[in-house]
C-alpha cells in the first residue's frame, strides 16, 4: 500500500499547484505537454492533489494502488469523463469506447469476442501482408538515403492493417493509394481531440471552416463503412465457410450478432471505434520503440539475431507460431510501453458516493489517474529510468530485484482493458522484428530536439531517421 493513509484525506482540502486566478490550471492543461505539467506537479504537491480547469475541480492521483482500484471499479462505480461520450455521440458514434453501464457490457462482449486471440491468429496474415509492403517501401528509402518521418510511415501501416482487419477495406495507403481516406481520418481525430479539451462547445452555435470540414470527412468515412456493412451482410449469407472463419472484425461482429442485438448504427459505431482506437496508439507506440532502438544499437542486434533464429533466411515470419517465438522483441515492446506508454493518464468520474482504499469519494468527483508515474518509479522497477528489455524476459527477474508488471497500465486496466492488446502486440512485434532484421536505425534529429507531444495520445514529435541496410 501507498504510504499515504487515504482514510485521513479530505478531497476538499488537497494541495494544488500555482494556477491562474480565473482560468485555474487551464493554460497549462491546454498545452501539448499537459501530462508533463501534471507529473511534475507531483513533486510540488505530492501523489494526490487537485487542479482546477475553468472552475471544474479534478483530483490528480499518482498513487498506483488507488488508480488500479478505480479502474477495477468500472463500469459500476466509475465511468469515462461524460464529455468524451457527448463529443462522440454528437458525431454519431455509439460504440464500446463511449458506452457505459449495461450498454457497455453488451458492446464489450461483442468486441472482446471479435478481437480474441483466436481471431487475432486468423487476422495475422493481414499483418504479414502489410508488413511486407512497408518493408518494400522502406527498402527503397534505405537505398536512396531518404530521411524518413517514421511515425508517418507507421501511421500508414496501421491504417492499412486496421481498415483491412476492422472491415475488410484494403486501403493500401503505404503505397500512396486512398490517401484521402487517411486524410479524412486524421482530420476527424484532430477535431475530436480539440473538442474533448475545449471548455466551451462553441461548434454547437457556430460552425467554423474546420467544423464544416469535419462534417464532410465524417460523411465520407460513414459512406464507405456503411457500404462495407451492407456488402458483408450479403456475402455472409449462406457462406458457411466464412461464418466459421471470419477474416475481419466486421465479419466476426456480424456473425456474433446473428440475433440482431445490435443495429447498424451500433455496428458502424464499433467499426469507427476500431479505427479511432487502433491506429494512432499503435503507430505512436511503434515510433517510441524506434526512438529507443536508435539509441541502443546492441538491442537492435539482439532482435536481429532472434529473427535469424526464428524465421531464418525468410524476410518475415511465416506463421503466428513464429511470431509467438519472438520473445526478446516482445520484451523490447513491453519495456517501451513501460517508459513511454501513449496513454500516460486516464480521466474518470465517480457514478456514486463511494469509498476506495479508505478514501471517501463523493458522486461526480473527477479523477486524472497519472498511470505512467508509477511505471517509472524505483519502488516498482529497479533502475526504473533505464531502458532494459531483459527485465521482461523472466518474471523472477534475476538481475533486477524489483519488478512489478501489474503496475504497467499502457493498455488501461480492469474490465475496460484494451481489447485490441493482442492485435496491437502482434503488429508491433512483427514489424519491429522485420525492420531490425534488415536495417540499422540512424537518428536524423538530435535526441534533445525530440519532444513528447500530447494530442489525446502521446507521441514523439520530430522523430526523423535514416535506415542503413545490413547484409546478412
Ligand atoms: C499499442 C497500441 C494500443 C494501445 C497502447 C492501446 C491503449 C488503450 C487504452 C489505454 C485504452 C483505455 C483502457 C481503459 O479504459 O482502461 C484502450 C481502449 C480501447 N482500445 Fe486500445 N490500445 C492500442 C491498440 C488498440 C487496437 C489495435 C485496437 C483495435 C483494433 C484497440 C481497441 C480499443 C478499444 C475498442 C478500447 C475501448 C475498450 C472499452 O472501453 O471497453 N486498441 N486502448
């Protein structure tokens, strides 16, 4: 347990960092480094403090045991911040991410089944196909000595994987096709993020040029997804082979939904949710992995040796089993997610008066859970600030005395844990293993010029690299 005795805490009397008289801490919170402001304030105010955003109070907690318990108490005692639901509903999204209570249980069951490990195995050939495409493209860059915006390339990769796996749409943005689809999605994500942090919903009264563009982008994406829903319904009819072995999330979802429990609007909402939840988070995590690999060439060599051991002279793994044998690469991914999770904090609100780990909480209290804070603490991981993938190879951890995997909340926690975790890890392990087998990574930006940028998720801004092809 934390050394703070939570039974003695009155949430109305918490310390607070210095803020503006009227706006409170909104100026710091509006910035793209809000997560750093919140983490740094722990030093000034302790592991439990409050901030004020335009008059609304938020309790900030860096106490792992408390945060863990709050995440576990969803959906009954806590929910996501209602603002997220209202912003998503406004644009017609009714899916698992913004559903709550009993409604969420319904959505969650279907989503979890459609993204189960068994289904991820079936989807794996799509991951391989897209990985080969990215490899071809990067090969040309390596030969030409091109400086690469690697985050952007990973974004195209995850768009292609996610659209193919979510609803069978072969966008092929890696090779420059359907770029408009990606542009629409990007536009939507930027605007959703903007609306989520905006204290006043101005767009309800006045639509700016960007708001109108958002409507256009939504219309285009909606049109494509609905076409696929109708087409897939037809193809599934009487196709018993497909009904047994769905090749994408939409097929799996429609098969699971044979009783018609979900209407088309909800099916659309969940497909959109996959796109929203699966792309940025995976591509930004991949970018963080490259950030570390550029600075640790010996780790690249170890990943390369493992690739040679597992899939020998092939350029990519051949089977899901081979992917599962890439244990060192997996450790590199775990270590990056510990140090640089793309979700550094989660915001929740209490549904009722309750007591959690002795702390008395009134209905409607908002919490910002600083999950990353504990992941970098010495009391949970030996040499916590260092990038040491080996710590994940053996849970008994002979080298490092302290090792607490349960503290890592990169994929969230409790019953709302990310259902795309298996898929995301299979994508990341596969593409990182393949890239390390073929290239060394050279940073084109000085490390001190690469910054963490918070835009709903946290990604490395200014990460430019060159690839140096290695001969076997
Ligand atoms: C490295 C990649 C990813 C990371 C770091 C990540 C992280 C997260 C986090 C932190 C949450 C919130 C969990 C919570 O509330 O406790 C979440 C939720 C979710 N993620 Fe992921 N995610 C990733 C990839 C994916 C992928 C590939 C998909 C699917 C294609 C996906 C689908 C979802 C969905 C549907 C939810 C909402 C679950 C719910 O509310 O019940 N994610 N993810």
